[in-house]
C-alpha cells in the first residue's frame, strides 16, 4: 500500500502500525458502542465510526483529544486508571491498543474494564510480544531483547512484558474468554522495513504484536 493511500485512509496515525490497526478494526464488531483507551488523535476510532460504531475515547494528551473530537469521537482527556471516565455508560467493546504494558496493577485495571462492558461485551488488546523472532535471537546471543531497564526521557514506560500464554492467563484469571489470537507482522530487520504479515498470521507467537479479542464472562 503506497503512502498516499495510507494517508487518505488513516490520516495522521503512524504508518508503521498499519497491520496492527487493521487487525483491531477487523476484530471490532460493527454498529456497537466502543471505548478506545489511549485513543490518540482518533486514528483507530475514525475507522470504527466508518463501521457504524459510536466511539468514545480517552487519552492523556489534551491536544490529541481535540483532534479526536474533530473526527467525531466522543473523547475526554484523562487517566482511566485514576478516574471514572464516562460514568454510567456501558460499552459493547473496549479497545486497548498498546496500553496493558504500561499498567502496574493489571488485575485491578481489567476488573474496572469489565464493569464498563455490557454482558457479553468484548475487549481487544494489543501489546508488544516479548517472544518475537528478533527478541528470541537477541536473547540467544546474550543481548537485551528490548526490555527497558531504566526510566529516562527516551523510555517507552513499559512495566509489564507479555508472551501469548501470560496474556491469556491474565485475561482468563479476570473473567474473560479468549475468542481470537493473532499478530500483525514478523520483522526481519531492526527498522521493520523487511517484514511478513503472512508469517505473523501463520505463526503469531513470533509476531511483533500480541493481538487478542476476549469476551466478558
């Protein structure tokens, strides 16, 4: 897909994230009421609106929230781990893209998320995969598999690291039933310019991103 088509379809989101975003959009059921946690400028929510969804969003960035609102998203700036955002609203689905790895108390967080879902509602979680092909090779040769060991200006702020089994176990423990598991791409170089989406679908356990859809039980 060329850059012009990407910009026309997705606007101001990160182009390197194409496959992950498309997986989220594909998993989201049309026509529901969706909460996008960490909505950014609304690059995912905008696609969900096109599927007939009513999209709510929350993000730390006030400027990002302003842009999300311009795209038709009912967005608020805030920290969902510290405040009750959209009280009284029950959602058909909740999207958490690259969020869970920043949460200290993941059990408490998921229990709060469950309360925001309707009966039979679902969550879609994406998070970096600790067991990617590249990270496995780095660890084999005694090198750091991109795990943060300091807190500085260039830190991503990750406090949790997951492989498929640990993420599945976390969700099951908190009352979710796994419905689908996939990945976006397998990278063959550090920049991500050489990659395979097909291999990620065939062997998601070595893909860049863990992508799961789970239903509230």
